C-alpha cells in the first residue's frame, strides 16, 4: 500500500465515523416528543427550536355535548380563539370527541396567530397546516381524542391563537366547552387555511372540539393545572378580555421576579361538583371532578402542580351535600390521585355566597366546616384562603361588594384579580408532596 493510499483510507474511515456519529445524534434528538428538522411539520418553520420541552399553554375541559348538534358541523369550518399563558417556538393541539356518538373526521386543521385580539383574521405569515401522524386527515372515534403533530411557530406569551378545524361529513354531537367567555367562529365550507376572517360570520361563546394547546419552550419549566368550577371557569369575567383568576395568575408568573416559570392550565367547568356527575347533555355541570381529574388535569402536558378550587357546588346544587366530611373525603381522593403521580397539590377554601339564591345559614355552615378542615392543613400540601381574600369583613358570609359580579356568588374582574393576588407564588413550586 502506498502512502497516498493509506491517507485516503484513513480519510474514508474518518468520514464514516462522522456520518455514524451524526446519525446517532439525529436519532437521539429527533424523537416524537421534539421538533425534528427532517419532519414534514418542521418545514412549516417560523423559527428553530433548538432545545426545550413540551408545556401546556392553554386548556379547556370538555364539558358536554353541544345541544342541537346531532350531526355535528358537516362541511363547515370551526375557528376557535384561545389565549396562551406562555409562548414557545412550536405548537401542537389536542382535539376531543369525548361526547360524540359517532366517529369525527377532521380533514383539514390549522393553527395561526390572530391578527388582533379575539379576531378571526390570521396574522400574515403565521398560518400552519396541522397533520396527525403525518396525515392531513384524522378520524377520532366516539369518546376518543387525538394530538396533532408539531409545527414550527413562534408563539408569543399572552397571545391569541386561531385553531381551525374542517369536518367534511356529518358526525355525532359536538364536544364543547360552554361559557368560554371568548367568541368562536364558524364558516361554511373548508375555510381552515383562509387568512381572512370574513367568511367566519357565525359566532358563539363556545370552544368546540379543542381541549389543549402545547408549546415547545426552552423557558417554561412546567405547568400549574387548575381543577375548578364556574369560579375558575371565569363565568362572570369580561368576555374576550382574559380576566379569569387563572389569567391574572399566569400574568403574575410571567412578570414577577423570582416567580416559578410555569404556565397555567384552566380546567374549570361551570356547575361542576366533586361528587356528582352531570348529564352529558347538560351545558352546566360536566363530569364530576373525581371522574375527570385524570383526563383534564393529570394528563396535561408538563404539569408540576395541581391547584384545586372545588366544593361549593356540592353545597349549593341539588342534591345538596349536607355532610361536610363527604366533601372533604372527595377532596382527599383528588389529592391522592395527584400524589400518585408525584404532583404537589395546592387547594383553596370555599368562597362566600351569602345573598345568592342558593344560600341558607345551614348550607353556609357546611361550607365553613369544610373550610376549617382545609385551613387545618390535613387535605392539601398548601392552602390559599380565597374565602379570606374575597369576603366582606362586615358580613363574612358575603363577597365584598367591590369583588361581587352582582349574583353574590361569582367574583367580578376585580374579584378574580384579588384571587390571583392571594396566591403566594412560592407555594406553587414547593418540595415533593406532603405526607398527609
């Protein structure tokens, strides 16, 4: 062998080593849980995502089957508007057919930034077509859900996203979340990829099919998932303004120095109870907290801490729960489910409702006895006293007037802000779950 031949052989071996090493590196760095440069969805690129984690940025619980939608929305496009709690460099969505009774086919789905808050027009250059297992169409079985492939998209913090789905054929009842406090839009035909919102001339206050948006983030460390009722749902907050208490909490986590780098996921359902399931056709109850804890909270992406604001509807709604211990036991079971996953649980006291049509001194006594046990520290890992934050000092069975929406049960925007301000942010990122 000549000297030149030897050099050539060594160079060839070196090239092989580089190729093998590169292949190993790509194989490790481009799994299903990341944004792969070689994947079809990654070529919808707004910016690269070099490293990070998937984190839930927005969520809504599937609450019921939408009335009068026995055949779904055939040959129509649904454009949901949702507000992020944190941003990232990529996105994916979750769609649910939980309350459907037939398979749901989505043949075209997109995500984009809204050109303006609550507006159905997409910002230029942000429209991304979504795929599911690298296919543009997906069929979700009755009772099922699906997560899209990832797309590259620069998603800002506290931004409005447009998620549009088109169904070509009739399906069963629409799985939806009422009382969204956000306008949603519908258009005739396949308008999923249209930038203009002009065709979306039908409006509602619902979120349909969409239950989660995750972002790829190198900044956010985890998520706080909030299990709650109408108070967490923000049923009396200003429409389209994102003034639920969870929105104010997300703002604090984004802006306050030293705050945990967490997103906030809202899993509130109006009328929801710990112990009793509502009808699947009722827009104002939802499956009980015990029924939906895993689906709506524990399975969300990146959850580090669970926050529970529950129990008041068990006191108020028929059949009324007159035994405070049963409510406490229900809360403890929710905590147990979270602890099984190694998650920290922060819980709140039950808020005043004096003056509401459901108020009686006897039922307020049930609330007070539940609160005594919550404050006693034997239910949650940490406690936030929403009762103390909202009550009128002169009439503690009632909400403070400045925090009352007017129905003597649900807070106003100012009340929701007071709730968020009552949360000590350090409680959200504590040590491992306490042994209760």
